[in-house]
């Protein structure tokens, strides 16, 4: 991991985790799907001053879709779409994972929701799939965490009045 809370909440040069992450992305560029690489390398996921950044966004919904094919609809795949209200409350941010291979979502204090999207990073699994790890803020020791392994991740934003 490179730019999650464990790496950022340390003493020393605060730029080191970001440099290491940029090096990791550059070294693995050819292994990433284009959309995931462009998102990860753009800095958008880490630039809280950009209204398109998910940082401090609030979860509106997460929807899994399981389209099927075959005579008995037995051939299935899984995709995920996540919508956030942007931190500036002026837009929605949507992330789309076209094919999800695995996921883990934990929230030990869910009565109050997920709180704010805190940090996230995109990296590759041992199998070469995209991993998007997301940390949600919460009371100390009660943060939510999502780990999504997928074929790709795409981010789109649009004004609230375009819903």
C-alpha cells in the first residue's frame, strides 16, 4: 500500500508515499487497464481541492448488477456502480467497476452510514486485476474499508441537476 492512512499518518516527509505511488504506477503502466491507470495517475483521487475528487464525498448508493446469459441464465458476471455526493455538494461522482472478481466491505459502525470517503488507492492484484481500496472516515477505530478487485474502474462526475 502506498497512500492509505497507514502510510500518510506517519512522521517524516509527507511527500514520500506519493512519490512511491507515482513510481509504482509508472513501473506498472502497461499492466493497468487504460481507465484505471488514467484515474490513478491523474492525482484526482488525492486532490481534495478538486470538486471531482471523491475525498470527503458521501455515499449515496452502491449497486451491484449481475447480468446473466445462457439458456437458464446460469452464466453470470458482477459489476458495481457507486455514487457519491461530492464534498462541495455541487455534483455526483460515480465510479463503475465493469466486472468485479471479489470484494470485501466492512463497516463496524454502520448506524451512522459510512461518514466521508477518506483515502483510496488503485493498484494491481497478483492476478493482474485492478484493486481499489477505499477508506471511509469514522470514529477512531471504527473506520469502514472497501477492497474491490475488478477488471477496471472508471470515474465520472456530473452536476446535481443532471440526475
